[in-house]
């Protein structure tokens, strides 16, 4: 993804959902675009599932700061969506402006997994952050200086496929740009294939140091547990139809503090 007159700009979609999780997503985007030609396409998602819940008479909202409960009203939720969308657009536009990159932004209402699949079709990369964290603006934190963040690696899933090879390249770029450690999660259908995968990944890493972990035929739940146990600051994964099911996407979107980079 280096700048080159011969190489078209990378098309990067950024799915934004709330101010808190979007901060980590934008940090990852900043690292990806530090020395890259890119087109940024922001997408703020008004989750129809949340809106449906807000319409139920028993729906309650609990403030994480005061523990005060109140009824969830659809009009109030829509108002908060608008506030969050404006904040997301301003943050994304400011980042693109600093990088001198073209940027578009739109707000959509729908089911996040479906929107993600549709958007990814036309993109080279897609970033998404954790879902359904607090919508309250009062809980925002600065981008830098968060405790417990030092030493957390970029984690990439590598199964030897073409998309996994591209994902490994993106993960190396993220690790180098942020001076972060890199963990390569080798995934194979047969234990006998792990050594060949490690050799293939090592050859592509060049001088980039990495820690290797291994998994044989992991399901989505096991894969996510491995990522969580690695304390990943971001997860890079090649497009995989098994990971684009609504259930798998929802699990990926609920990795706390760990933006996911999907590579086409």
C-alpha cells in the first residue's frame, strides 16, 4: 500500500458505530494511511436491532457512571445516533484532511452484518470497531494515554490463502507504523500443515519479528478466544466466507478495544 503513481489508491471503508469504540478504529486507520494513497469511505450505522429494542415497553438503559435506570425511547436513541454520526464524520474528515486524502461519509440504517458484507464487495480494506458500547458522550476519552495499552500486539490470522497473504502485509504495515509487536496466528486444517504455513509466513515477513501461535480447525469462538488471550490491539484477517456470517461478524464486532481490519 505504498504510494505509487502506478498503483491506484486503496479503497478503505470504515464502519463507525459509537464514539468510544470509534477512537481505536480511527487510530488504526491513521496508521494504515500514514504513508499510503487511499480513498476513505466512512459509514455510520444506525443499528436497527437497537431501534427495535428501544420500541419495547420493558427496554431500560443503565448509565455506567451513575447506575441510574431510565426507559429507552426510540426518539432519544435516534437523537443520540445523530450526535454520534456528526462526531464520527468530523473525526474522520479531520483525519483525512491531515493526510490529504479524499473522504466520503454516509449514515445508513440497517443490520450491521448485511451492510458490512455489501460494503466489503467494493473495498480493499474494511475497518470495524467494537459494537454496542455506551452511547454517552460523557464517557469519551482522549486518543492517547490509555492505561494497559502498551505491549499489545497486532494479530493477524494466516492460513496461506491469497487474502491471508494480503492480510499479513497489512498487519506488518500496522506493526511497523505503530512500532507494535506482531502475532501471527497460524490456522490449518491439518497439524501437519502448520510447519509449511510457518515457513510461508516467515518468508513474507522478511525482517519483521513476530510471535507465532497455532490453531487446527478452530471455529469462530475458539479463534476469538485466541485473539483475546493475545491481548490484541487490532486484528487483521483476510476475507473468509466462514467469518462473514451474521453470527461471526457480531462476535468480531464485540472484541473489546480491538478494531478488526478485513482484507479483500
